[in-house]
């Protein structure tokens, strides 16, 4: 399964999952390490973890209503910083759970925690901060992005 197929899977899956309400933005799903995820050591490539975190964020965008708000206003999501700590490798065909949670936000950024686990054991953990960006205008404050979501829901 290539990344485009995983992205389609996430988008279709989000249509059937519960909507996320303000303040409880969490995405969790089970995936498997595929041959196109591995490096020469036959475990998941460190860059692939970051890409999988992107999939969780897309799920959060879709289920929270932020994706619709961004499309309507021509906004884009931008990751400003991402760190990852790798504890144990995920080997080829290993089944794992990936979870992303928006922990808080400030005047500019949303802050997220990422966890990869297998058999209830944490394999990797990370944190990121990201924002919503309006082309030609700059960063959209998280509170304004969330207000746009609420405005779109009330229509």
C-alpha cells in the first residue's frame, strides 16, 4: 500500500468515525509496516514515522472540521517543528498503533504528541508544533481557526 492509498484510507475512514469536538483532538489507528516503509536495516525508516504522523493529522483535520474550514478559506497546514525519539524498531510487517493527540495551543501553534506502540509497548514517541497558514496573510491563530470550524458547523 503506497502512501496515496494510506491517505485515501484515512480520508475514507474519517467519514465513518466520530466527529472530534473542540479540545478533544485525538487520532488513533492500527497500521502495518509495509515493504515500502523499511530501510536497509529491514525496519521502518525514521522518515516514515514523520509521514505516518501526517496521516494522523489529516484524520484530525477531517474529523474536527478543520479540513473543510481550510479548503473554504484557502488555508494550509504547516508543521514548524517535529521531534521523534525511537525506542525500539518496528520490523517489516509488524502491526502497530499510532496515536496523535493535540495537547494544547497558544497564540500561534497547535502542539501535538505522537506515540507508536506495539503490543502495548511504546516503540517511538514524538512531539510537533504546527499552525494554519493563510497565503499572503500569515499564520492564523488557533483560536480563529477553531472559530472558523464552529462557524462552518453552524451553516
